[in-house]
């Protein structure tokens, strides 16, 4: 018996952190994904072989969280190892790093591989639900934005609510991005907790910032639908400023953001939990994408060239 499944990496274009409090976020799957392969294992347990390429130290750092995550997935799927166990191998072309959806992609890929292996025929909604439980292992109370992008693909408007609001945003054309990796492993739980603490202490200041973040989401949605990438870029820059104000950026992130802007990116901001991890630059056209990626690499950082709006069939939409 064998099973296989994939989960997309993701880039949050607007409103990480704010999304935890019900402010809409815009997130996209990227053209890189994790693949999980399940096969039988003689010992009654889940054995993991994590063969993903990763930022040095990432896998070691996340090991305990990963164990909790896998246990959550097993529990949610009611998998019983009273007979034989299962071996899961993680691979694929998504680099395991902070801010790129590595944890969500691995949860989604694993849930799909196990669903396939045990012939459960789970729907995408069910996979998303299981991956959300897995994500709790990595960051306590996730909003659900990462696993949603990783499961469904495409470009998504996401609002955390009693029942999450999940809407596809259609792009007129696929659009290139560059993601720059600071090489710093970041702890999303700590980043989210820090925002909560500061928000409680400075409620007036944070209220204003959160209101603007909400406005930006609506403006960005319209600009994306119209294919007005200059406007999208401007709004990304402003969103980065708000993220700086809630203190989740870092000097490496700010540096990579300024390199990308200096080399012509339409906009650039941190992406994901912040305090390290990755930034995203909007670089429509292969030429601009190449230029910005080269500039980041010349500064000694890793750059990933990909597109936003990747659907499950691999098309950009
Ligand atoms: C992490 O990729 C995104 C955060 O907004 C946390 C979450 O939404 O769960 C920082």
C-alpha cells in the first residue's frame, strides 16, 4: 500500500498578524510544494523521514513542534496503529524555512498522503481541517490562513470568523514574485504573543494601525482584481510599515525589503510571522524578477523566484 499528497508553500501578501484578530488577509499559494509519501512500516507508529531541503537548523529547531503536530494529525484522523504502522517521507521543492508556509505545507501534504494511504477519500475541506489541527503544533492558535492557502492553492481572501470566510481572488495574469530568506529561523508563537501583549498595552495606537490594515485589505483586493500591480506594490509597502509598527519586522527583513525596492520591485514587505524568515517582493515580469533576485543573492541571501496564484492543477489564476 502507498499514499501520496502535496501541500503548497504560501506567501501572505497582506495582513499577517492582523488576521489573527479577524482582519482580512490576502494570501497566495506559491509554485513550490511539499510532497508526502506514505508506505507501510512494521512497527505500529508513524515514522517520519524528513528529506526536505531546509534553512540550516530549521528542522532541528522545529522537531518538538513537529512531533506535536503529527500527533494532532493522527488524532484528528482517528488513525489506529494497532495493526501495522506507516512511514511518511517528506520531500518536494519547497524549502523548509520560516515565513514560506513550510509547516502548513507539510501538514497538508501529510494529511493528503495518509488519506490516500488509508483510502479515506477526504475532501479538501476535511484536509484543511486536519492540517489546521497539525498547525496548532507549530503555533498554538493559528488563524488558519496558512493551511487554507496550502490546501486550496490560488490567491485567497481569508477572514477568520466562526466559519472562516474564504474567497478566491482571480488575477487577470499570473504575476512573478521574489521571496528573500533572512536565514533566521523565527518562532511564530512568540511573534504572535508579542503582538498580543503590546496591543493590550497600547490599545489606542494599535486600534489605528489595525483599522488601516483593514482598509488596505479592501484596496488591495480591488487592485489585484484590476491587475493594477503598481497600486498593489504601494499597498504592500504600506502594509510593511504597519508590520514594523507592531514590531514584527527585523533588521534583516528591513534590509532585504529595501534592496528589493531599490532594484525596482513594485512593493516589498515581510511575509509570515516575521522576526526573521522571509520577505516578499512583487516583481511583475521575468526580467524584473531576475534583477531583484540577483540583487538579494549578491547581498548573500537566498532568493526564491516563483509566482502567486497557483492552483492545484498547477495553473496560475
Ligand atoms: C503566520 O504565517 C501568519 C500569522 O498571521 C499567524 C497566523 O495567522 O496564524 C503570523
